[in-house]
C-alpha cells in the first residue's frame, strides 16, 4: 500500500485540489500530506491533494524497465527456426521460452502481490529490475549449442521479474496520477510493455539472421546488448524511483490510505464474490491469451504461407504491436474523457473479433501487404483492450487494491495464454494454420458474449465525485472565528 507524507511536498508540485492550514501545529500536518480536521463544523476533513511533475519521470522509468522485460519475452519465438537449429532442440521447447513467462506468473502472483502491497512500488519495481538484469546476464553464458538449459534458466528469471511488471501500471497510475489522467497513465504504462514487444519482434530477425556461420556471434551481440541496457535501468531505478508522492493525487486515493486495512486473502475473497469482476477476468483472459498465442506462434503461422519471409515475421509482429500502442493510448484517452467503461470494452472486443476473422482469411491470399494491414487492425483493438481491462477492474472493485485486481486479471491472461498457445501449436502441427486461427475466432466470440453481461458500477469514480462534492460544501461553510484561527489556502 502506498505511504504518503514523505519527502518534500513543494518540489515539482502542481496545484491540485484543496489545501488547508489552521495554526502552526496543524500546518505541519498539512505539509506532511495528512488530512486536516474541521472539528468546529463537524464536516468531513478538508484534505490536500497534489500532482507532482516528477510523476511523468517515474512513469517513463517504469516504461523502460517494462520494455526490456517484454523484449526478452518474445526475442526467441520470433526467430524460433534459428533457435531450433542452433540448439538442436524442438519447436515446442522454443515455444516454452515464451510460455515460461505465463507459467511462472500463475503460482507466484500471490507472493508478488503481497510484496507489492506490503513493501510498495519502489521495492517491487527495484526487485523486478534486478531480476531482469540478472536473467539477461545469464543468457550471455548460454551461447553454445549444448547450453539451452542456461538460456532457459535466464529466461525463467526474467519471467519471474515480469510479476513486477504486468500488475504495476494500474497501481502506479492510481498512486501518482490525478482522477482525470489515471486511465491515460495506465495506458502509457501498458504502452511501455507493448513497445518492448514491438522491439522484440523487429530486432532479433535483424540481429540474428538465419546464417549458421554467424548465429553464435550474433546471439552474443543480442544478449550482451540487452544485459548492458537492463543494468543501466536497474541502477536508475535504484537511485531515483519513488514509492509514492508526499501528498496523494486524488481524494479516492487518500481515502484508501486512511480507510483500507489490507488483507490479501480477504481481498481475493471480495473480488471473487463480485460477479462482474469474474466475467471481466474471463473476458480479459480470452483476449490477452489470444494475443500471447499469436505473438508466440507468429513465426510458424506466417512461414507456413510465406516460407521465405523470415524478416517479414518480425515486421508483421511490429505492425501488430505499433498499432496496439496507438490503440492503448487512444482507449485510455477515451476512458478519461467519457467514463464509458463497459461500452468502450464491448466495442473494442467486437472489433478484436472482427480483426481476427480478417487476419485468418487473408493469409491464404498470397498477398503479404494485406496480411500487414489486417495484422495492424487486429493489434490496434486487441492490444487496446489491455489498459481498458485494468482500469475497468480497478473501477468495479474499488476500494480493493489495484495490485490485487490487476494480479488476478493478469493471472487469467497467463492461464488462457498457455492453454491457447499449446492448443493452437498442436493444431498448426497436426491439422492446419487455419484450424488454429479459427479456434481463436471462436474464443474471441465467446469473450464478446461474456463482456456483454458485465455490469458497469464505477465505484472509484463515485468515491472521487462524493469527496469533491463534500469539499465544495466545506468551502461554502462560514468559518467560526471564535473557536479557532483558520487560514484556508487553495493551491
């Protein structure tokens, strides 16, 4: 849980909300970010809220960390044929270099969420960045045909570090950003991960082309470069990343600081007693699981129809993710401006289904330009759904921890990702690429129906609105000069 009140309040602060100062003693409380009580009127507390300019730097630093972790997730799968030849292993084993990210998440999300809520953002992100760099350095020692186990070990450590990536955006956005920008901030947090996936698609085919004489050297370039970058990011996080601002950014967030006594298992019980949240978890899992399956198996899907298009695999993956980046940001902006969570979710889901149908039936046309176009439309909507799902979950489950709701939502994505990747990989091998893609089309259609039944109950928005109305009432209330000396300042 975020702890406010540490650090210098005035540094890089942007005016936001109301700030109250009574006498010299209470001024200290106000400056430390604590609520100021109006004992005379009997009304609710006048509480300060502030936005700090450094919130954008904190968010950017997290995005770079998330980006490097995502690159490492997909860097093997996009050149799976090269990796199979170099290590002399099976395609299934290379697929598991991607699926280990999903598998590690499922059993470890409980302790990871506990650490995030108990120790805070700084501890969790620093620990994740350390693991990310450690895994990257281990891979540097795996450049030999008999060391596939070393590269799997390094990838497993990076996969564990992902536990402190996927659940962070909603939590970081709530802790550092105001109510009118929290969805946008969450989208940008997801944006960083998607940039990493885009680079993971684009760079490996360029750095490690299918040339048996230079594969070892080129793998070394890729591994050592990533190790150096992740090390720099780790030390940057260690030195400057903060757990929370001195003063909370919103009334809803300050209410949580004062009112929420957090128990992880009690929180889980509350979440799973919420029918709307369960439906959202299933819908999110189907959508994200489909994206994971396509990303992992894209090399096999495309090379089946275009055998000499190895670099095009990376470029198609890049197209999917770049379009998704735009979709993520636009969906976040739409949510901040309209607050139509259910409608936005449903429209994006229907468009994802339509995009998957288009992608499925253009592959056999033999025109790779059309494949690029349909892949871009699929990525725009499918990836655009990810931040919407996070924020929708946080809204309907308030005041439960964003870390807990995000963790459960992401766990669902990993479960569906493993199931879909395994099933579709088997269908591609034993039946056809078309059968695998049709499997995803049917799954996404089911997700549309699940999403239709989710009830929109925006509890976090209601809490923020109620506090704003109470603040307006207090501001209109005359101050009793006989009982106390007040100095109300609006900053």
